């Protein structure tokens, strides 16, 4: 949660300078280097089979599309708006886990999940702004459609990614999927968009490295949670999806962005849900 929230906050300036595609490409490559350090502790290799590789390519392509949509969203919109909406993938993931993966839901788990989900929804919507007459169309023009694409993509694929990582060598798989994502992005940039993947602003390298480090920390933590248990998919996704809380707090204290009253209530519900997680 903290890794993804910090990464999103830092990514805004990088995306504004070199675009979403280059930011995502280099973040994945640098992040793969950081995650490789874990192999010093556990270098177990996964099963390499045609089916496994095919699944890995599907996940890589899906995650590349989801991340690219998110970075495009924060390029043209506000991080404090796009991040909470994209993090609502918890709702989709919970439905997928229940309907297709037969995850069991205890009363406490349902309560914790409901608090986080409703908190995310409350944080995502500026009700006073809507009451003042802002049309939905004007809201959608500020990166929200891309946030929705990100939400649906990760909500649909993360539960299955959880089960895919429930095998030996999960960190190697986590690194390999980044390389697949990077390959997809390079093919898209060079083969389809006919654009260069290089950039000249070397002053951005430290910030880009920080974006990659915190994103790898967050994604690696999610993968670790998935690998630890296959019966807590919705909870792991709910906790990690609360990264929008971190982003909102950073925007409040550093960028001096102020939220609507309902958004503060949303943050309170997210925090309450997180406190219930250990009781699940």
C-alpha cells in the first residue's frame, strides 16, 4: 500500500516530462533489478511449461495495458482523483474471487472489505463539486476513463494472478512478468506508434529510480501476500488498493490539495477496514 502510494505520487512529474509509456517501461525494467535482490534469499525456479509461459504473457500484456492507462490518466488528470478510482479494483476483484475462485467470506472479512470498498468510493467522488453543477462529462475528461480501464483490468486479472503465484518460484514469475510488460511496451512504442523509447532529461533518473523502487516494493509486497495464501485474495487486494489513501495524504500535506468532506469520511472508513484486517 505504501509502496504503490508513494510511487504514484512521485510518478506524476516523471509522466509529465517523458510520457506514460517511457515512465512505465523504465519503471518496470528498473523495478525488475530491485526485485532480483530477493533472489539472494530465495532463488527457487518456477515450473517452465508452454501453458505457464502463455499465462505469463497474458498477464504481462494485461498489466501493461492497465498500468499504461493509469499513467495516461495521471498525465491528463489529477493524481488525487485518478488514484482512488483506479484503486477501486477491489470491488471487481472481490466479485471475481467470489464467483469464479470460490473464496469464502466470513462476517469480519465482509465488514472489513465493505469498509474499504465504500471508503474508496467515497474518496473517489467529489459530491460537493457535483452539487455545484459539474457535469459528469467534464469529470470524465480529466483522466477518469483511463482510471476506470485500470480499475477493470486489475480487478479482473489480479485474482487469477494470485492463484498463478501460488507455486514455487513466485518471485521469479513476478520478475518475468515485468520483462513481458517491457517487451509489450517496446513493441507497442516502436512497432505501432513508431516512436523512440529514449529520453534526454537525465535529471529525471533519480526520481524515475524512486518511482521504480517504490512500485516494485508495492507490487512485490502484493505478490508476497498472494504467494502466502490463496484464501485471502480479496483482502490482499483491498489493503494494497488503499494506496490511494497514501497518495491523498501526500497530496494534502505536500501539494496542499484539499478534499471534500465525504472524501475525509472515505479515508476514515478505509483506515477502519485496515484495522479489522488482522481479525479476519
